[in-house]
C-alpha cells in the first residue's frame, strides 16, 4: 500500500509506451476511485480524454478540486500526490512524463 511517505512510481493505470526521453501512461478513474499516492520524478504533460472533476491531494496537505474538459492539455512540474475522481463520470487521460 502506498502513502504520502512511501509513494509509488506508478503515475497512471498502465504504461502505454516508453522512450529514452518520454514515458507515456494512461490513467482511468471511475467515479469515487482514487489513484495511489505517487511521485512524478519528472515534469509531465497530460491530455484529458474523458472529463470529470478530480480532487488532487498533495503531500504537503494541500487539496484542490478541478473540473476538466475533453481536450484539456496541462503541463505540471514533478510532484507527489494522488487524485480522486469526485465527479459523476469516468475520467481518463494520457500522461507524458518528460525524461
């Protein structure tokens, strides 16, 4: 089991592809489902394929709810967090970790 103090390296549901300069993940979350606590070791970009509202909990205790739209493209710095789908529909994105 993962926690804030021992996060996983699995930043998505499955690895779709690996390249020396990028690792591509898919993340799927049904309503009420959470990811593991995980650490992004690298900056990353994600593209929303199925939209919902996500609650992001960071290792410093900060919590942020954010609705999404299909097609949203977001760039983020490396971080440790977990996300929970607090919306009413399935959430799915593709994450590109920049190695």
